[in-house]
């Protein structure tokens, strides 16, 4: 049985009901993080909490000082243990404005909600079959002060996912008002050309992904050059590889964009390095 933690009340997941006046439900008034579980432990949690708290501050949710990495680490581990998740898993941590009010809130105080689910693999596994992608043209992502955070209002990603399904593609890439390609419906974007990694800069409006940051750091440590730069459709057509990153899947390689085909050598190498990094992290915790 899986359990959730609704602002310090732990109940079975199937028994959860939304309280009347929930601002998260009514208005998408909050931020969230998707956190990978390995060996029953949330990984990269400090960076997730940092981004979540910065996002809450940006939308003027007042967060208590005790909402720290340690605070949420204890509660996520407790929930994993109670839900029987001892290896791979997924955690969604939400931070919402407390109930009450309409567009004008009655309070800016915060409440949290944690849910966990098992995933099939403990390690990050590179997809066997590459994704087929194209560019989403119906809507653009705005470059503004909220663009780098994971907000509860995800309609842009939902519409891109539906459009991809209608076109019988695996995903669509989202761009900004100036034509720069930012990300997919659920992941950050990396392009590989001549052994060099390119990824959109945060100033372009892409999500400040925790896995994006880790891949950049891993690449630099292993003498792979990385540049944050504007990526245009023509850059995709001359690339050797394209891969996507997010906290849950790790790295997902793209095999095709329109008529262009891609390799996955760099994606394979970085997936190996990613698992090595977290295995070493676990060993250090056990010493």
C-alpha cells in the first residue's frame, strides 16, 4: 500500500481527498518537485529543495524556516519505508499556498504534500529505442521571472504532450517567443555536436532542471565541454546527438527529428557516469 503525507497527516494514497478551497486544485497556486528515489533514498534533494524554495519566494508563498532539506528528507524516507519502497522510486513534493480566498489569497502561508511511487529500475536506464520528436508551434513559452521554476500550472506541457500524441510522435520541443528551442514537454534539452554539449541558457526561459545542472557538472568533470547557448531549429539538423534530461528518467536519447537521425554515444557515456556518481554517493553515506 502506498501512502501520502498531507501537511503532516499520513494516510493511504487511495483515501486522500482534496479539501474545499484548495488553491492548488482551484488555481494551480504552488510549486512542485519531482524527485528520484534510489535505494529508498531521495537523491539530489538539496538542489530540489533550493529550487522549490526559490520558486515559492518568486510567487510570494511564505515558507517557514524549518522547511529545510533535512525536514523533507526525513519525511520522504519515512513515506518510502511505510510504502515499501526500498529501491527505485518517484517522489512528488508540492508546496502550495494555504486554502482560502479567490484570486486574492486569504494568506500566503505554505502547506506541503508528498507522494511516493515505486519505479521499475533502481539505476538510471537509457532508453533502448530513441524518441521521435518535432517542434511544438501552437504555443510559446514566455521568458519571465517564473520560467525557470516548476509551477503547478502545466498547461503548456500538457498541450505539447497531446499534440505529440496526435502526430504519433514521442514528444515535442517547446520554444520561446524569439524562436529559441528550450526543452521538451517534460525534460531539458541537450544537443551534441563534435563531442561538445550545448544546452539553452536559463536566461532563454528554460526550466532550471536539477538533472540539467547535474549533467553539466558531470560533463565538465569528465572533460566534456559544455556551452549554454541559444538553440535554433537549424542546430538540430546539424547535430550528432540530441538527448533529454529530467530528475526521474535521467537521460533519454532522441533518435530522430523530422528526417534527421542521431547517435547516442554521449548519452550512453553520461548515463554510466550518472549511475557511478550516485553509487559513490551511497557508498559515502554508508561509510
